[in-house]
């Protein structure tokens, strides 16, 4: 069973913002979209740019390096040559995330904001 790890408090990330978090040596981009939290690997699938430094507009992040665009909720790449990202799995309460490749999870607890 995956272990859940807390990586941020909800009030540390305003809606429309992103930040990098490190979990067991893996870089993740954590996003706040209208008060809901999502996480993707913090590496653009096009040229490895940091998605946490990209521009967030709605539920889309645009890589700052070459403009590849990803749906933050699904990891799907928007029209571009970059391969699709695999989003992390959200827990039932929506506060924790897990990825089978990490065998770990990240958590953002709104109650502790």
C-alpha cells in the first residue's frame, strides 16, 4: 500500500499558482486550480523543462522553455509534440496523491491551512 506524505499546506499555494515539491528524489509540480490541488511530474515531456515554472491559465500549464501545454487535471498534452503526462492518483478526500511509479503519495491538507 502506498504511503501518503504531506508536502504543503493549502494556504501556501494560492489559486492559479504552482510550486515544486520533492518527494523521495522525484520532482513534482503542485498546482492549485480553484482551490483543488493537482500534481504532475515537474518535467515537461518535450524537453524536460520545469512545469512548476510554467504559466498557469485555467487548468492548463504552459512550459516556460518551449511552450508545450498540459491539462493539469488529466496530464493530457494539448496540441504539441510532447508525450502525455501521467497525473498522480487523488485520494477520495482529494487531499493526497499517489503514483504507482513512486509508490508514495503527496498530501495537501486544507484543514491545516
